[in-house]
C-alpha cells in the first residue's frame, strides 16, 4: 500500500494531499530510510513522522484499503512519541 494512502486510511494524517506533502518534504522515514508518498508500506514496517515539534514512531500492524474510524487505530501501534526542543530543530535546518 502507498504511504500516503496508509497515512490517510489509518488517520495518522487526515487528508491524502497533506500526507503526500509531508512525505515529499522529507519528514517521513520507513525503517530508517527517507520515504516518498509513493513508497510501499508493509506489515511490520516502522514509520517515523515529524510533525513540527513532535516525532511519532509507529509500527504497521495491518494494511487495509478502507477502514471505519473506530478501527483506524488498529492499523498501527505507537512505539514512541517525542517532543523536539526548539534548539534541536534549528540544528536540523542549519
């Protein structure tokens, strides 16, 4: 399944164009490698997503083409959620 579709269906990111934009800006890694919106997502992949001052790390539990809102969280499990300090963000952009 495409990364942008997985992010939308799992509701990690609400809209697919937003998921595509985040991926294409280099803010998402799959298994430690920079990912594009068209990257393939499989069972057991580890996805790191950088949202502003937060990094979310999740493990893919299942991939479905469609899911109900109540079942969306069952598609992944959260490994970690860390905040980034402002100084660390500046270092990344330098």
